[in-house]
């Protein structure tokens, strides 16, 4: 087990590296923004200057300037996403450093779960400011927070289940990089409570639509094809009528593909419209409370998942 000093040094190192990378990304954003501006101005100026020339010249200028401009927009957006990720990464590690100094104010205290009539959570300050929940809570979605609260509200009793959860914690503990990435992405994309039914439908959906790289690459390929065809039409190398035929074919093919997906998955959406617990899949141990909360459901009406309570033992108070 690592000492507090080693853990603190690890968080500090991650934060410092993220700050250095963030500085580089910000510089790249500035450079790409400047290059985009130059390409746009060059393209407009070139078109105006050669307006009297034939369409092949004007089309070539537009293609050489505006196509890279569009591609740079996509790259620019990726840089902004990376910037947001790094900023949140710095924030997460600074929160952990503060928590090591007993400042857990950055974490949700679960005050809405306080129940004065509960057998032990109210007396033991399991929820609320400076509570056990606030100290261990690293959830990043409403689903995960609710699942963690359920675990603390009702402790496990079966020895096998307790050992199984302890094993999950032991496997997850050294995976700092995975845990932080999971939380950062969750904080950046919190979503809504209604996402539970959608996630359940996604889990049950045909895996071919989630695992085949070719299918995931179709949208950008269609966009690229349209951009190339437009460039060829502007340059006079492709007849507008021919491009129209290509566009209609692409539209029909994409509509057919979308309809096939809708047909295969529509009944799954209906089944999960009133689902309140996610399907318990054969998920590996070593996930956070969020991952378990997003991947499991109760086995049946007469058997519900019992919550972990080893942390609620008076000896740990």
C-alpha cells in the first residue's frame, strides 16, 4: 500500500503533466486558428482576383483553400475537446490533493439521501456534509451516485458477495489512469437520468452496429465523397448531373441503412421504456460505481442487489 506522500506526489505529477500538455494544446489552437483565417482570406481574395478567369481556375482555388479550411475546422474542434479534457483532468487531481488534506467540498455529499428514519445512516452521518458518502464519492453521473447511495443504504450480508465486491475494489485500486479517465469523461458528458433506458437499449442492440469499424466509418466517408464531388464539379471535372445521380444514390443507401437499424432496434426501445434498472451483464470486476451502475440490473423481483456496508462498520467511523 502506498503512503499518503506517494499518493500525493502521483496526483501532483499528473496535474503538472496535464498543465504542460494543456499549454501545448492552447498554442496549437492559436496556430490552427490563424492558419484557418489565412486560408479563408486567401481563398476569398483568390476568387475575387481571378473572377474573370474560367471556372476551372476559380474551382481549383476554392478546392485548394476551402477543403483544407474545412479539415482544419474538424482538427480545431478536436483540439478544443482535448483542451476541455485536460482542464478537467487538472481539476480532478487538484480535488484529490485537497481531499488528502480533508477538504472534500468539491464532491457531492448526497444530502438528498439523508433519511432520519433509516436504521443507521442518519446516526452515522453516512450522507451530508463531511460524511462518508462525500469522502468516497467519485461518481460522475446521477445513475452512479444513486447506485453508490443504494449500496450504503443497505449493506451486503452474504460472505460470497462481500468477497466479490472486495475483489473488485482490489482490482480497481491500482488502475488510477482508468479511474480518472472514466470520471473525467463522465464529468464532461454527464447526460440525463433518462439515459438509463437508452443505455439498456444500446446494450441489447445488435452488436454489429457497435463493433464493426466499417459501419462507424460510413458517415465520414459519405461526407468526404460529397466534398470531393463538389470540388470536382466546381473544377469542371465532373458534370453536375452526374453528381446529382451520385447524391441520390448515397441518400437512398443511407436511408435504407438507417431504416434497417431502426427496424432492428425499435422493439428494444419499447421494451426498455419503463426499465428502471440496467441489465446485469457479465461485466468484469474492477469497474467504478458508475460502470456497475450502467451495466447491471436486478436479477428478479424477489432478489435485489444489496449494498456494500463494510465501510459503515463502526470501527471505520
